[in-house]
């Protein structure tokens, strides 16, 4: 049997689907993170290959049985980065397999969420981006500049805002609030040295603080609510920009990502704001991003018969 392999390479895990030539899912596997901006290109490549080999072992198959692999990877929206990752991957496959394609994680998320139709996805996990396709098939984006200069409304940005507020309260530059008491109890912070040690620990995940902030807002802590109000406004601005670029009526929009797919204070706040935007239609996700990669891979196969 011949297989089409679709991969969603994220910053926390990698998801993979082995499908038949019709696109029917036959096997789903998961593995370690492959977002190369955080793991590094070499490690990301190794993790992607590992998950493919794991699937092949379970199917009692080899690379010769694969028609095409398409991986949507966080950070691969720039051709230079995508080419570097592909080169690293191909250099680690002993069988010399060449039909390996790299796309951005936002692109496969869009194709999966709307099954190839025009519309947009708002992705808010560690980072954030709105990615869309118009009726002519042209792609547009808003946001997604990375945690150092963008990704407003995502977990990292919420975490940074929260930690900055905590530091100012500890320092006396901001009046102490209930959020400081709660934070200090949970994270065992008694002074500035404790906070610095916590945050600058090499294994500390700034984006993990977002769930603390969301839970605190749900409990009525005003400081947390204020942070989420500001961050959700940033996501709304992303949507307004992409709506203007796509010029769809209505704009089909799917929410994707751990912060806004699940029911919590932040997602509820965002939904209320989205519903105030005229001519935006919220839609349920049709397929996961890895199936979006399969859909894209099928399109490549249909236009290039030499792969068969």
C-alpha cells in the first residue's frame, strides 16, 4: 500500500497521520516537539523523522511505501527556514527519500480547519497568528511575528505581561494586588530573588503562566482580567485586519489553539468580542492540522504525477 503522510510540527509536540491515496486516515501517531525556532533545526528534523519511522514500524512498511510527506511546522512560513529544515531532514533519511515538503503550521491548520475552503483561522497557543485564504486562492496573514516582537494574545505574551506586573508589584513600582498574593503562594515567591530565579531557570516556560492568569481572571482578580482584556483586544485587531484583506462575506473563522479552543475565561471573553464584529461567521474545525497537511499533499500529487 502507498501512503500519504501529513505532519503538524508544533512547539510542544508533533502529530502525524498516515493516510491512503484517497486521504483516509489509517494511523495517527504523536512525538516530541519539532518547532525548530525553539528546539533547533537539527533536533526538529530528528524528531520529525523519528515519528515517521515510528509509524512505518507500526504499519510494517518502509519509505518506499510513502508517496509524499508534507509537514507544517511552526516557524516555517519563511522559505529560508523551510528549506534549511527540509535539507536537514533529507540528510538524515538513509533511504534517500526526496518527496518531503515543508509548509507553515498556519497553512496546514487553515486547510484542515476549513477543508480547503476560503476563510481564516485564528491560532492562539504559545504564539498567535491569523491566516486566511480569499476566493481567488491567495493567502494573507496578520500577526505571527514571533514572541520577541509579536504574538500578541498568545500564551507567551500573556505570560510576559503577567510576570512584568508581578515584578513591578514586588519592586514597589506598582501597588500590591491580589494577583501577587496568589502568584507568590502557587510559585513559592517571597522576594525579587525568588522571582528572578524562577523565570530565568533554563527550563522555565513563560507561556505556562497564561493559564495561571486565565484561571485568576475567572476567579475575579481584576489585574488578571485587565491583562486578558488587553490581549484579547490584540486578537480582535488581528481579525479585523485579515477581514479587510480577504474581503469575504461572511468571513468564515475557526479558532485554534489551547488558549481559545477550550472553554475558559479567555475564550469566553474573546468569543463575546468576536460576535460584535459584523459579517464574521464562527465555524467548527473540520479536520486537525495534520489532516490539512494530507489535503495539501494530495493536491501536490494531483498536479505532479511523477511522484507516483
